[in-house]
């Protein structure tokens, strides 16, 4: 079965290489038959990676410890539930999971668009296949999950070796969240490949309009949601298992998941401006390119050993390949953007600084600043070693000092942004819109202050949470009142229909509500007290006031 | 035995992948769905209409002053007029005819010209992207 799994992996690589070249040749020669053949090759590659993944699953369940990966991450007494997690419990298997998901997503996207965007799809397919070929090559040649254990006999010959039992799954990973956290997180990373592929295809074909954004919007939202869910699940695992005293330790691998999420959030907001106003075309393309690359960078951090992390796999020697791939993608994408810059000019300018467009632009700048701060902090050990020869690691206090104010500005923008109208808003309108949220925030500040709490960031955070919450409620309330008047519906029906008829706007407010909940939870961190002491029997220690 | 399995996998995949190269018909034509000037104008029209609807909605919500509303409404209406003028200047029937002459999809078919989704005959809007058909 190991040989079969290995063969499927190699065959998938051959098929994806064929798909890549066939797509490019088909597009350049305008031969739909060749493109169709390329698409079928991509489906076949997905089938082969599925077979390969199934083979590893079978070998894990049948306790075939002659396979190095299984001997390293599984054991006979491991519960069935955790045997599944053992697949991605070590480096090689987790790479196969990555490849499996990539191939499946590629196949789904190609099938979804089998009869649309025919001019763009060959290039989309080519970009998808470049990514798949890269990861399949790494998986087959450098990180093969079907590698067999061998022993050297007395006469110097090599013989297959099968230990009586495996080393078992790392106890830290034996938690329910670990069974679903990596797959969800991987889907969150990989999914950004799809909007990136469409963006590149749009650049190549010169269709810089909103087609690629509309087509990939659901994929982007789903990917963003999965990445967010992956981050939260990781936080849950860290809180329960790792004993850091918290859910977030600004660990390099955690940071590498947060960065594409931040960049993806910026992208999700800024594409709205391109759709509505025909602006920020270059910016949006750069954002999705960076989001995709940050996803690859995340797996580079995890697998290269470039920075030490409790989550990282040991140095697998893949780091250089990732760096070359990322550099090539960056240069090629920027080259394409430069070549197309003449048709990517904004169709319009900002009408006013007091407009929703301005709020979105500011939101983008803050999100990118947050991402850069996390990137700089994460890579500081590497930079410091290059420059000074001494590796200096930045701990949580650095990240907190930088990111707490940035996070609070973002929270403020979450509340303020929707209060602006598109194009321009008068000061009088803003005064009316800000009235209730500001009054509510002031009341909360007073209550918290009277309650004896003096923690600056806690007070600001609670005030902003209240501001955003009231602004969201106000949006629904006023919107429902308008709908009740114009459509003659009951208030409850108006609220429901308002949301259903404009899911993008009101769905966005629901997401903002969840962000408020997260920030309210984060504010609780202000009261964390950690004390280490040795106590004699019967001795007491009081923590906090 | 394992070699037979490999051979079967390669043959089945090979047939699956290479069959389209020898097929008789093309069910699509590359480039047929490329964005045309008409598509771009229709997109702009749809976005402008959405902007105007949102403007009215936000005005009713009290988000805009009377003066702002009137200025912006005029601006949206002027843009709508420019877009419609642009559409009229294009020789739409000729474009339709050219597209219709090609094999495969055409605007008269049951595919949305913007996103390519299947649409039932007689529908005025695409159920997938909302574009007027």
C-alpha cells in the first residue's frame, strides 16, 4: 500500500505538470480541446492525491510502522480519533494533507467554472497547478510520507525494518481541537490561492474589472472564515493544553496564521471599494498576492525551522525551496502588475475624507500596519542574527505594546466606518449618527470607572465595544424602520428581510458583532495575574487584590 | 499485481485526460466570454444603480443631509446618463450578431454574459450575480 500511495503522489505530480503546460499551450494557441484536457488532468491529479491520502490513512489504521511517518506519529494503543490526527501529527503527513486539500480545492474551482470565464480559466488553472506542482514536488521528493524505515545488516545491505510499536502521537497533540484545528487552518491558508489565481488570470487577460472579485468573493469569505476558526481553535487548544496561562502567546507559528488573516481582512474590505467605485485596483491585487504569499510564508515558518516555535516541525530542509518559490511568485506578480498598471488606474477619486471609502482605506492601512508589526516581530530573531550576529527574540510584551493600540483603532473603525455614507457625509449627519453610540460608550466608561477599575486599555476597550455594539443595533433599527415604512412589513419581518436582502452589508454587521465579542473577551486579559511562588504546607498565597 | 494496478491507474487517467484532445466538438470557445466594452458599461450601470438605491436608503435612514443627498443623487443620475449614452453609441445588435455567429455561447443563450451561470429562458436577471440579462 505504501508503494501505491507513493506512486499516486508521483503520478499526481506528473498530471499536474501536464495540466500546467497544457493550460498554457491551450490558452496561447486558443485550443479549447487542450484546455479541456488540462482541466481533466487537474481532476485526475486530485483523484490521485485522494488515493495517496487514503493509502496513508489505511497504513495508519493498520499500524504499518515500517513507514517512518507512522512510526513517528502513531502507536498501537492510540485511539482511533487520534490516529486520524496522527496523519498530520508529523511533518510529512501534514504536507500530504496540504497537497490533498490543494488538489481538491483546485478540482472544485475548475469544475465550478467549467463553462464560464473560458478566456480566464486556462490561466487560473495554470496558477493553481504551479502551486500544486510546487507542494507535490516537496512532498514527493523531500518530505515523503511513505518513506520506509530501513536497517543496515551485518553484510552492509539495507533491509526494511518494522518496529514493534510506534512512538505515538505527541501527548500535547492529543486533544479534540488538534483533530480539527490543522485541517481547518490549512483550508484557511490554501483557500486564498483561489482569489490569487483569478487575480493573476485577470492581470494576464487584461480583465481588471470586478469579474474576478465577484467570482471569488464566496471563496475568499469562506477561506477567511476557516482561517479565523482555525485561529480560535488553536487558541482554545493552547489555553487548555499548553499551560501558557492564555490562549495566545505571540508564538511565531501563531503569528504566521494571524498575518494572512489580517491581510485577508484588509482585502475583503477594500474589494468593496473596487466593486462600488472602481478604485484601488492595484492595491487589491497586491493585497491578495500578499495574503496568498503570507499563507505560504506561514507554512515556511512551520516547516523551515527558521524561528523556533512550540508548534513548528523540526527543520525539514525545505526552507530554501519556500524562499525561492515565494520570491518567484512575488517578482512575477509584481512584474505583471507593473505591466498592467496603465489599465489599472482608478476610475474615480475620493469625493470626501468623511466618506465610507475613506474609512475603508484607513481600515486597510491599519490592518496592513498590524500585519507588518507582527511580521517584523516574528522575523526579528532572523533579522537580528543577520545584522548583529546575535539572535534576539521579541516576546509577548513587544507584540502587546504595538498591537493593542492598533487593535483598538481597528475596533473603533469597525464602529465608525458603517456610520459614514458612501462618497460623502456631512458633519451634521455624523453628529446624529454618533450621538447614541457615543453617549452609550460614555455611560459605560462612567460605570466602569465608578466600579473602581482603572486599567486604561480595559476602559477604552469596553467603551469602544459599546460604541460598536450600539452603532450596529442602530443600523439594524433604522434600516428596519425604513423598510417597515417603504414595504409595510412588521418590524420583526423588516429586520429579517433587511438582512436577507442585503446579506453583504448586514452580514458584515453580524461579523462585526462577533469581533466585538472577541475584543470584550480579550479585554478580560487586563485582569490576568500570574504569580510563581513556593508554598509550604498550609501556607496561603493571595493573587491580585 | 501492484504493477497491474499502476497500469490500470495510468490507462484510466490517460484516457480521461487525453480523450478531449480527440473529441469532435468544442462546447466552448476561448475568448467568447471576454469582457467587452458593453459588459463593462453594463457593469458600471448595475453598480451605479446599486449606488443610487443605497443613497436613497441611507438618506431615509438619516445618514445624509438634504444637500448631500441632492448633490449625490444628481451625480449618480448624470453618470447613469453617460453610461446609457455609451451603451447607445455601441452597435449592440451588431455585437450580439457577431457573438451569436460564433459556436457555443451567446448573449441570446441561457448563460449570463457577466458570470456565465445557467439562467432559465425568459429571466430578466441572473440568479447568480444579479446582472440584468
